[in-house]
């Protein structure tokens, strides 16, 4: 039994470990999401959105978050703060100012899941009016 406990701890199932984060990337390799595949209800978790090489002429970019970020993810903080947000039927679109020539941008979404179970989330990058790639993932929330 002790061996199973130690193995679970090393795998990141009981906290931070080598497998406690997972990263997904879109086909163009310009949009990445880093998240904890397993989190606990009522404790803090973070999703990091990484935008690589935004278009050089862009002065802002928009990220649309699925409705699950309000509940059950329990979104409590967004860093940096968006310049503006629009809540719609397909989620919340947050618009961020970027400096021309920025090579990479990070957006950190902090939350505290409100219930146990599987939580399905997605984010869509929209650097232009035509839309952009969407990444979807599932987190297991333990009680």
C-alpha cells in the first residue's frame, strides 16, 4: 500500500509532481494551454494560455473562454487584466492589449473548482475578426 501511495505522489496525483501539468498545442503551434489534469474542489488551480508569435501588426488579441470557466472552474482572477470583456452565449471573450512586436504573451486564469467530477473547458484564440484555433481539455476534479 505504501508503494502505491509513493507512486501516486511521484506521478503528481496527490499534489505537484512531474505529471501534475499537461500542455496542449494547436496545429499551427501558435496557441498553447497548460493546465492541471487533476485538481481538487475548493482549492486553487491555474490554466496558462500561451500565445506564441502573435501577428506583428496586431495591437490586441481576443481569447474566448467556454462557459465552464465561470462555473464549475470558479474563475477568480485573470492576469494580465483584459482591456475589455464581452459575455455571450458561447462563453466570455476577453480582449487583451499587446505591444507591437511582442514575441510571446501569457494569460493566467486562476480559479477554484466548485464541484467534483469531470470539467470540460475550451479556449479559442481570435487574433483577427476571422477567428482562430480552439483548444479543448478535460480536468478531473477530486472532492
